[in-house]
C-alpha cells in the first residue's frame, strides 16, 4: 500500500510547483520570498508603472498576464498589500511587493499554481495563484529576527532597509498557541531627476515609502 501526502499529490498535478521549507533552507532568499518564487516555470517579477519610472520589480507575474491577474494567498487568504500603493510626484507607482509579509523561516511550503489548475480561484487568478502556507505553532517557543539592507550603486537611488521578525509558541499547551510576524520596511527617496530622459527636463521617481505590516 502506497500513501501519498497532500504535498506529493499537489506536486503531481499539471501546472503546479511546490517550494518546500527544505528548499528555502538550501537556497535562502536574499531579499524576500519572491527571490525563490521567480525561479518557478512561467513566473517573472515586474513593476507596473505606466510611465516607465523606476519600479521595485517585486510583484509576481505568472504567464505574462500581469500582477493584477496573479492571486497571492497566505494560508488561503488573499493578501491586501497591492491595495497599498505608493505614488511618485507624477501620481503613479506600484506596490512595494506581495511576498515580504512572511519571514522565510515561517514558511512551510509555497504552492505556485498556473493555467487550468488556477481556474477555480476566480477571475483574479487568470494568470495563476501563489499560496504561501505558514508553519503551525508548536509546543515550544520559537522566534527569529532578520535584517536586510540594499544600497544601490547609483547615489541617485534611495537605499532600502528592512527588519523581519517572528514569534510563535504555546499559551495554554496544545489547547491554545499564538503566532506573530511582520516587518518594518523603509525606502529613502530617490533623487528628483533619477529618471530624466537625455535631453529633457522631465523628472520622475521622487518618492519615499515606509511600510509597517503586522500579521498575527
């Protein structure tokens, strides 16, 4: 008699890729989970600024159908980060990203679903679905803290600093456990003329962003 886990069954479905916690340990992401997700078939990272201003290129795009057609879930629940838009002085900008909400240490597996397999999730998943499954709290207390900084080569671009944290454990044995994770992210403003085309005086990209994400 051969028994298969839900993860093994999912991996065998066409158009489905699964990233396990062991995969993440072997290749830790430099920035956030998108560094790993982008390696899956049919997945790219993109920004969505219409004017071509410098984007963060952290939004997930499956099968070239755009981030707006890629559904991001955490434990089966849609995330709301793409509703938090940052604006340049021209009045347009994309979100910081959809995958920096969960510290990599808290991930049990990531399911990347493409094509017909994603149809049951509705019109917002025309390109595909990314479902981030987090680890369940245990009877022992666990915590993590990670720091990330990015200093671009060009002094015209603002530096980014981020701190991720997580804490989980029992409150009343097996009956009640708790989990808290989140991040603090700050990006300095770009120089005023970072995106000026040669021979013009147009400017774009003057912006700064501070995000605070808490999930429990």
